[in-house]
C-alpha cells in the first residue's frame, strides 16, 4: 500500500490526467461529470475553502443530499488537507447540534433545503460561524451565521492542487450510534478507507467497465467504499438520492449498472415485487449484500446475481468476508481475510472454545487500517481498543472451518434498514414529551430482515397519550428511521435492584397483544381501492 494508491485527491488527479474524459459521476435524471471535471471542481473547492481560512486538519461539515456536489466537496476538503464531516441529512435538533459541536466545525456546506435545521439550533452551536449554500436560488436567508453562495464562491476561487497527505491522515469522520450515550464520531484514515474498500468490493473482479449504482449516502461507510471502488477501477458511479423499490431496476437498465450495495431490507423489498420474466435480464451482476437473508439463493437466482457479503462496522474495515462473489450458508458472514486477526472471547478477553458464543475482537496487520479513534472521546477510544484488540460489542461464534457467525449484539443498538440506531437517543427524544415519565427502546424482529424500533413507555399520571400522538410528536424531532414502529404503554418498567431497566425481559416479550403498530394503523386508515 503506497501513498499514491491510498490518498483519494491524489488518485483522482491521476485519473483526471489519464482518463479525464471518461464519465465518473452521474445523477439519475440529472447531470454527469467526467474524472477531469470532478477533479477541477474539487480543486476549486480546496481553493475556495482556503480563502475562508480553512486549513489542514480542520473539520468541515457537510449537510447535503446524496449527489455529485457532496462527492466533489469530499475530494475538495481532502485536497486541502482538511477532514470531511458528512452529517446524516435526517438529523436535527439535539442530534445535529451534538455532531457539529463534537467536531467543532466552523464551516458547514449546507443544501438550501436544510437551512431551517440550522436556524432551529443556532443558539446551541458553539463554533459554527460560516454556512456555504451550494444550491441556493435567490437571496440567501438571514441566519446568524456568515452566509455564502457556493456558486459565487466557486466561480471566484483559484484551484488548489492537493496537498501532500499520508495513509495515516484522517479523511472523514462518520458518526455511528452510541450504546450508552450520544453518537460517536469515528475518525477514518485514507488507509482505513482503502482497506474497507478492498474488503467490501473484491477489486480483482472489477474494472473500468463497471458502474456502481449508489443509493447509499456519503455519511455511511458503504457509500464511501462504493465511490472509492470506482475511483480505483476507473469505472462510473450512478447516483440516486435514496433507495426506491419501484425505481431500482429501471435505474439499473438506464445506467447500465453492473454492481450495487444492497442492505438486507432492500433485498426484501425487491423480492416482494411481482416476478417478471425479464427479472434477470439486466447488466447488474455483482451485489454486496449484508446481512444475508434466508432467501439469498432465491434472490440471486431470480435476478441473475453474484453475491458478496461482509461483516463490518464503521470502526473497522471488513475483516470478515465471503470468498469473492461466492457466499456459503446465509448465516455465516464469511472467514477472516488476509491481514486481520479475529478472536471470539469471554468477558475477560480470553478466547472461548470453538462453537461457543463470545464477543468478536479484531486487529489488523497493516497500520492505520482500523479507526484512529473517536473524536473528543479518548476514554471511549481506549475502552474500544483495550488489550490492543478492537472490541466490536457483537456476539459471535466460529466453527472448526473458520466460518464466523453473527449471533446478537451485546451493544444496546437497534439495526433498522441499514441504519444503526442508538436506543439512548430514541429514549431521550421520547422522554422530551411532557406526558412521558420513562421509556425503553428495544429492537424487535422485522419481516424485512434486521429490526424495527419498539418503545415501551410509562406515561405520566393521568395521561391518555396514544401511540399515534407520540409518533406525531417525534416526526419533526428525530430522523424518520428512528421513529418507532411499535409503541406499548405500561404501568412500570422492569428494573434491577440498582434501578437499571431489564431490557432483556422486554426483548423477550417482543410484540404483545397490547403493542400498537404504526404500520398496521396506517394501513387501516388508507382509503379502500376502487373497484
């Protein structure tokens, strides 16, 4: 692994000099950009940010929809030697302020459609002083920040060539769910991003003829590795802002996409559509699918796909993977790939016997290929890396042949449709309601694989709050993926002698006769279809 191979702005500049006229990025139904054009715009972003006083090592936030602008900005921030902090576009209120204050971002690049989020929390932001709006139409709103037109800024900027950077340098900070508190910012180096790409996409099977259909955003590691894979291969990235079942196959056919990352729930939505005689008659043939659903073989056969799967977290770099585009049994994540060591250990970090369940811990042979720490949380970083092994917090077992099997999460995290959700953050949002006394958020199985969010709630004395009223309260306050599907009201929560909530008991109960289902309620209120 060399500096040249790893540092993205440098590799982009090389691609621009050799295949500059080839299309690199295209938005579905929108513009497209060549390698040369992306590189030129990225260098303009570097120069523009420098004129505002930004410099190497600074954290620069972005709050943009999935698209070309955000990707060009990513390269431009890195070209300056600064660190990109892409913020989940459904964050608002307390969660948005937490991210911005944690990294101390002074500059944020924000789409016009999200400016109201910043107005709501202007008084809570400790360091933000400048907002760049790349897509505004007309006068900029008067917010208590220095407001700058992105178009005008780029037009007046002088391009700046990428600064020298090393594999160890941080290129992005991605926020991942907390387990006993707010979300943590994971510092990801160029070396870690490359290692994640090598695990996520078998690069030996990819070339310049590939087109990666990208519906996963840049604030997820999956979105980053799809971009990096095509940069390495010299291929294309076809971008839709978000996954839409009804658009998936028409997008594939329109763009000639050959590969895509598909979360388990997305596969479920695609399988639920009515079979068509031309289901397998597309260019798409390589899929990164995680987690694997029980019907993975039927999914592959129906749509004519080859499947790759991995085990990963934002903090690590795909240490366990299937063999190329060949998967074994759907319950296995694969085997440890070259360059990594994995153990399944007990609570004292001693290895358990083959077949027994314990916590998965990991370390890498190559330096800087796993997280460089949590921003502003040295104690959490040391805790995660205790005994010089990265502790995943996930329960695993391994068989005699070296196949690894995910069993459960030791962490108090809910996994819904590709999103990691902190139960603590759900509980805080629910308890902001004046009629809520206590709340516990737990995962329950989803028919779409992964999990749904259930909250078990104790109302204040005399309250008649309903599940629908609670959801209506949460909708403008939290990301939609965090809004509970299930609500159950109880007189009290089960607790230990030290007053900790016994979530294991609540999880064991699952969905009861007293559980309100938002999806069922919504279905019951839809007008009947006309004859």
